[in-house]
């Protein structure tokens, strides 16, 4: 605080009545504002990372239902983000055991959920397989077909139980999946 002649007055304990911000030099104020911006930016980035992680966990949960296990879902998500990865790269990127990844990749390949081809190499030696996950629309199309069959079995249950002789090709449920890319 200032007295009537404009000079700064001290409290009994020797501190000025001025706020600490008022005593800081202009350079310090700029640094303080900059550090608040960095802090705000870091908080926003942390929130964005948290949102992405929660979104990814939601996607993994849904895919775990479609692909039977969380392990297979994590591998699928990793391969969608990192196409043409080897089993060792998938294991490293997902944190799963290499043997677990190799077994799941073999199953996913047999089911047609991932494609594989030998990695091209200029030198002699072992060329490992590279894996790539199919498009989500293709994955959903396959699941939709299974769900459609199950729903039709349920809807036709009464007809099959009551009129065992009557065979009908009519299916009450038809599920279609459209891909914007096609």
C-alpha cells in the first residue's frame, strides 16, 4: 500500500502490503503467465489422453465381445493402428506375451480377421509374417450375419415347434452393413 506521498508502507512484520504479483518484475509476470499456459496445456493434453484411453477401452470391450477375448481385441486394435506388424512387434506394442500373440494371430488368421504375408527382405534369412487386420466394416458384416442367423432361429422357433412339416425360406430379420468406403 502507498501512503499519501506515494511511498510504500510496510506492515509491522516488515512485509509490504502489495501482493506478490505486484512486486514481481515484468519478466517474472510473463514467465508466470507462460507457465500457467503450459500447465493448462498439460492438463488439457492429460484429459485428452484420458478420454482416448477410455474410448479405446470401450472399443476393446466391444471388440472383446465380437472377437471372443480381450487379448484378440487388443491385437486387432493394435493392427488397425500399425498395419504390417510382425508378431514380435504386436507383442511389444500390446504388452502381451509373444507366445500368446502368436497363438491369437494364428486363430485370427484362420478366421479371416487378419491377413498375413511374408515380410519382404533384401537379404537372406528368416522373413517373418506381417499381419494386417481387416476393416471394421468387414468384421461387423461377419458378426451381423451370425446375429441375423440367431435372431431368425428365435423368431422362427414357434413355427418350427408347431408346424414341423412346414419349411419356409422366409427370414424375419435381415441385417445389412454398409461401408462408406465402398
